C-alpha cells in the first residue's frame, strides 16, 4: 500500500513530525520511508489514509528497524475497531494482487 504517512515523536522536549510514504502494510505494522531518521525503539504517533471507513488510521507504533530513511513499525495498543479495519484492508489488498 503506497500512501502518504505522517509520523510524530516527542524528542528532547519537542514534537518532531516527519512525512513519508508507506511501502507495505500488515495487520501488526507498517513500513515507510520518511523525511528524517528515527531510532529503533522510538515510540511514535502516526496517521495514514486507507480506502475504507474510517478512511484515516491514527495509531501509536514502535520503530522495530531502520535502514536509512526506511523504517518498520509495529503497532502498539489497538482498539478492536482498528484491528478489524486493518484486517479488512489487508484482505482487500491481498485480493487485488
């Protein structure tokens, strides 16, 4: 899934906001290339659009790996609605390939 993503983290007393594009999406996380660097273990807030209601996922995640400006994120605490929405979008994306 290739969509715009916004990622924010609190670092040294300031909120740092980065922009980028997703490269893959799973039920437990997302990969994205960003406009700046994050460190593995950093906790972020992120939001990105999806093609089904509620049309915008807002979720907290932890950086699990980084290769240059590309990061892999694992979603943290999810509501049941978020879990169901992500499962539906993953099923939809899988059926189009």
